C-alpha cells in the first residue's frame, strides 16, 4: 500500500521495521491496537493512516493463484453448473481451491 500511495521509502521502511516477523499471522487491526509505536505513526501521519487503512481492507484477499498442472475435476453435468470458472491460456480453470473441491464433493484426479 505504501508503494501505491507513494509513501517515501524511509517512512514505509520505518513501518515495516515496527511490524513483527510474524505480522502476516496477526491482523493489522490487532497489532495496531497493541503497538504504541505504530499507533503513533497512524495518528500523526495522514498518508500512513491511509496506507494502513487500505492494508486492513485488503487483508485476507488472495494475492495470487496457482493452477495444478494435472488437476482435473470430474462431474456428471456441465462443470459450469457447479463451479465458478476463469480462463487461463484458453482453458477453463476452477476458481475453487483443492480443499473446496473436495468439500463440495467433486471427484478430482491429479
């Protein structure tokens, strides 16, 4: 978010040094509530506040997706009746991950 908002590198680096190594496991909101140092930056720098608010809004979003090279889903009716699809290199690809495919009850061949 800091890059997108063109926060100066020194300032964004200051924020990243405050975050613990395990920051990706701790919601930003929770860390903001417990870190006086981050809270002070948040309260005093409007650009950092905007970046942190945007980051909070983006938490939990998928950063990227992977496609299993040999994964095939079998269904008794057109797959489009059950699964949201997208196109990758002119091939239909399920938007469900492997665990969801299993939970929904599809047969999957890898």
